C-alpha cells in the first residue's frame, strides 16, 4: 500500500474544510494556538512511518491522555476498576454533570471527564509521584524522552475549570473520590496538558494495535485481553456523544481531545494520529475526522 500517496491525497481533499470550526477557547491558553495547522502520522506494526504537514508540531493532547491513564489504572486495579465506573457510551458531552448525578456518582466510562477524574484518584492511590510517573510512561511509549507538560495550559485550565471542579465535587459527595480533591484535579489537568506531536502519538498508540503481544512498558503490564478491552472502550466511548458517528465514518478505535488531536488504531495493522485545532460542536477536530474517514476509505483498512 502506498501510504505516502494516500496521505498526500487526503491533504488535498480536506483543504475545503480548513476554515470550518473554531479551536477550543474555554481553556484560555488553548485559544492562543494557531488554528490553521494540520498534521498526520501513520505508524505501522511493520515499522513503516509516514507523516505529512505539521506532524512534528507538539500540541495539547487533552483528553487523549485518558487512554494512557486508563492503561495505568487497569494495570493497578484490574477488573476492580469497574466497581468505580462503567464501560458504556455516555451519549452526552464529555463534561456532563446531569448523567453523573442521575447515576449516583458512577461515571459512565473512563474516557469522559468524570471517569478520568476517578482514574486520576486511582493513580494517586498507587503512585508517590504520579505526574513524574505519567510523563515517564509517555516518554517510553512514544520513544521521545523530550515530551513534557505545558504548565501554562494546566494552570490556565485549573484557574477556570469550574465544570471539572463541579464533577469532582459530585464524585466526592458520592464517595467515588478517595483522595484530596485539589490533588486529583491537579493531576487531571496536568495529564490533559501533556504536549505531543502526531508522530509521538502514533508511536505511543502502536502497542494498543499490537493486541497479540502483552503490553509491557516501564513495569506496566497489560494482558492481550486487557488491550482488547481498552480498544472496545475506545471504539464505543472515545468520542463522547459522537462515538457512533466516528465509528460510522472512520471505523477505528480511537480517542479525541479538545486540543484538536485524534489518535486511533487498526488492530494488528497500525496506529495513526492526526491533529488540527478547529473543532466541531461536539469538540472533535473537523479536519482530523475527515482525514481519518478518507484514510480508512482509501485504504479499505478499518475494523469493519
Ligand atoms: N481538559 C479538558 C477538559 O477537562 C479535556 C476535554 C477534552 O479534551 N475533551 O475539559
């Protein structure tokens, strides 16, 4: 398959979408990002890498971090994790409060904010220095020792993160946050504020495409069965209330973030990451979704 030619075709075909949507501005530091950027990187399990556009520019991974924190929480807690959260699609916004109250403080799944706040609480219970541990884990997975947190983004979000604080308070009220609330929020905002490029993300997601091999990085081990289950959760819950649409258009397990990134995998084949900051109303990258839709159409490689 000539992946380079396919990526070039995609770049040309998505040009008409370049000015649609706006970047996230509810996190003040993200409002300053140049919205007119686009990058894509494919990493196959055979070792082929293909990148175009701004594939090496680092951006705020935001909710994509929820996949990595879930991997750690599954390693630490195993199936016990599911006593504290569900694994059903939410069908609602990533920061919805209503559903959480209705369901008595049990988040629908780990890939919405409520679930990721509980996951952060789990990491705090198991790790003395979770921020350092998390970034080291991502450095190992991506093979890039220079990735790090953008503290300005984390502080910026924390300073006006009223919805996340409300979710955390509700979780605490229902007994589903065991540690200190401010500490949980700090870790959560830091994990969202990691900066990686499409190339870094494609590398870091590749182990999730390799479900025939147990996952073993920096002492973190996941069984092939746990990787299979993580992919199932990405497929059904990775795009909030647009999970069905992403499944329909693209057909890959993946995760988006309000920084405009999307990372996805094709089991036994490849990992792919795409980034463009302009978002649709659901908080997913417009060019990113279109690019991935074209990719699985042109290659005829998806899980369906
Ligand atoms: N940090 C963002 C928030 O909590 C992450 C949301 C996202 O990427 N969907 O609101």
